[in-house]
C-alpha cells in the first residue's frame, strides 16, 4: 500500500474532475439537441403524412396507360 501512495503522489493528474464533467455535459447537450431535432422532424413528417392521407388517392397518367411490351426492340432479337 505504501508503494501505491508513493506512485500516485508523483504522477500528476492529467485530467481533472471538472474537465471530465465539462466534456460529459457538452456530449449530453449535443445528443439532447439531436434527440429534440429528431422528435421534431418525426412530428413534422407525421403531420404531413396525415395531410396527404386526407387529400385522397393520387391518380397518375402511368396508372391509366395500357401495358406496352418493351421487349419488341432490336436488342432482344424478337423478329
């Protein structure tokens, strides 16, 4: 035990407790901001999705066209 006390007294502390608390506080604030932005974005997307769902189904020109066989070209050798 005596040897441990000698070595710990001679080694200076490179990082103090206040520095650790400061770094951890910055990291917590950073991830808290990311969490708040993610929840906000999720809320906005859900609101937009509800508005689109209320507007009804969308009709496009592609849905009304009949199927055209695209394999009749010269690349497929269907003479």
